C-alpha cells in the first residue's frame, strides 16, 4: 500500500472545507490585527506562547516517558514500524508510553521537524490482553495526524482554532480522516471499531459491549445541550466515529444519526468576530510600514538539523558551504550525522564527515552516538562508513554499555563482526559486570555468544 496513492480518497470531505474556511478567517484576523497597535502584544500570545508550551510538554515527555524502541517493548515498535512502512514514513516517529492515571488516550505531536506519538499506559496495556490490532488502530490513527500534517497546519489557523464552532469543526473532521486512514492501513474494520469502543468503556469491558445497541442509544440523544456538547468538542462522539468507520468500510447498518447543518451559524459567528477585529484595528490603528514577521526564523543550526532529518542533501551541502558547523546540535545533543545514521544516508554522512563532523558526539537522552543509532536502526551502510572513518567501537556510556553490546543484544552477527574487525574489545564489561557475550547469551543468541567468548579468549 502506498499512502501517496490512496490518501486523497481517505480524507474526510469536510476536512478540506473547514481548513479553507479557517485559513480565510485567520488571514482576515491577522490583517485586521496588523493595522492595530494591539497586534504587537497579541503575537506572543497567539504564536510564541503556544510554541513554548508545546516545547515544554515534549521535553517533559522525553525526560519522564518510556521510549518504545527495538529493545524496549519490541512487539509494539514492530507494529509501529509496519504501519509506518505502509504509510510511507521514511523514519518511525519517536514513540513513548506514559502513566495516565486511568485515562485512555494517545496523541501525536511535532516540533521543529521531530515527530512524536505518545500512548497512555492504560491504553498501551491492550498488548497484554490480545488487543494488538486495536492498539495498532490507535497508533495508526496518531500516525495519520502526522501524515496529514495536522499539527503544522494548525499553526497557520490559530485564530480559527480559538473561535467557537469553527476550530472544533475542523478538528473533528481531522479525527474522521485519521479514523479512516487507520482503518484502511490496518485492514481490519472490526479492530478499528473495537479500538474506538475501548476509548468509550475501557480496555477490558469493550469486548462485552453490544455495539449496535450502543449506537442506537446515542442516535436517540437530542436537544440543545447535546448539540452544544458535540459542536464545542474537538472530537466527534465515539458512537458517530464508530458509525463512520462502519459506513467507510461498507458494513450495512440501519442506524441513522440525525445531521445538523451549522455552516450558517459558523459563518455568522466568524463574520461577527472578523468585523469586530477589523473595527478594533481601525479604531486603535497606527500606520505600520512593513509587516512584522509572525514566526521567528529558525537558527542556522536548526536549519541544518531540519534539512538532515528530511534527507535534503543539497540543502545540507549549501548550509555547510555557508559556514554552518557540521556538529550543530539541538537541545538534546542530536546532530545532523545522527540523522544520517537514522536514515542510513551514507551520501549525507560522507558529506558531514568531510566537513568535519565529530564521529563520537553523544546525545543527552539515551547517550547514543551516530554509531549506536545506526546499530539500533539496522543502518548497515552507515555502520560501515562510521567504522571506516574511525568511530570508536569501544565508546562506553555512563553505564558502561558499548556498541558491541548493542549489536550482541540484538543478535546482529554481521554488525558484531564489523565491530570486531574495527578493533572492538569483547572483554569490556558494563557496570553490571556483563560483557557483550553475556548479553548475547541472555537474549538467546548462543552461537553469537560462543563466537564472542572464543575471540575474547584469543586476546
């Protein structure tokens, strides 16, 4: 399945409509504020503060959440990896699981080119009760948000997102789109509807719910406050989402949810707010000769990292030629060479190394180097390049862990041989006293453990 081929037919028809309306409304609000002195005070509130809050939130997740990797919950990482391949992702986004005090939810986020999917622990526990497909639906739903660039698009329509009815209407349409995409890419309508039912009643009782009765019950609910509860919510009611998946996957149902047309209401509210914004701008206006930039440009370092994360070799070369340091790093110590290792991009890796990129820089979160990142991700070409260029095969992290231990614990015999040929010492032990051979044996790779022991005896 190729996401680029099928994606347009998966997008809910109202997503594009509401985004266009939100964008038009936001542009007029920005223009109205542009001619107002209060514009200068609103810019930090409208743009900078939300970005700052998002950065803090992501940082908290990174320092407190448990990252899902090939070593940490490998069965869940395998699900995400499979779905990413189907959807056309070049790299699996960062996956985290966090304790949620009973809340069943998940969300996706993006900040300065890095994507993240966070699963709350109670939902994550589906993996222990035979709910792999349901969990796959939830993960794929969040991946769909990233695939559709929903987080980035919202930055352009912040005024509309704060406007009652309009912002919520766009958000609900996005949820319908992501449900469709998730149901399509997991190829299991039943699991998709079960995944939504889990959000309604929990990871255990969902199996006992009579779905048709649940939908009938919801379809009878009417009244002003029911209508307001739906229209002021960023997510459609779960029964409607289940019914939408039913319809999308071609399953017959006699249940009909009453529709309500609120386009005129949205247009009226938007018009009133728009006229009010322009009026305030005219009353308190000062002549401003030039536009004030709405979003500060990213630094040169961030441009290099963004280009590397997007595998844009031409842009990387241009930035390096302009004098940007090849060792530029983000707040977590992640460098362009690490992105090359993640993407197995030897052309970019060679360019960065020739420009002076340090081979053994360590990022802060997991104390990974470009070499260990390449080993974790199976980036064989980058492993060879880094070792040939002199990356230290015995570099230990704060717990004494070495690249050889990484390869041995994954059973990667070819990587182990490459590291040994590069001079890796199999006798090095970590803080627990374990050697690479011990880790190979612990993870069930007996032949590899024997090889490492034999080489160790020869030293």
